[in-house]
C-alpha cells in the first residue's frame, strides 16, 4: 500500500511540474497584412496577455492596427 501511495504521489508531482498556468506570450500588430509592431509580453496568464495585447489595438493617423497573441 505504501508503494502504491508513493507511486501516485510521484506521478502527480511529475504531471504538475510539466503543466504551467503561465506561458510566454508575444503580441503582434498588423496593418494591411504587414507586421508593424511586436511586443514580448513575458510569462503571464492567457487572459492577462490577451487583455494587454488588445490594449495595443489602436488607430494611428488613420491606420487601424489589429493586435493578436502568438
């Protein structure tokens, strides 16, 4: 019974160590199909990174920049 419990604990620890809630994200903004701006967002949760990236959506002298995560 101890071996089974120890094995389960080791398996759970290993599986959690490979899964991370935070990942490295990058933001890229395009205008007319050309990349005009890129930004490394670092390690964040996806929702935070998405909110940050959409914050870069802008209109610059009539140019509408569309920004997405990658």
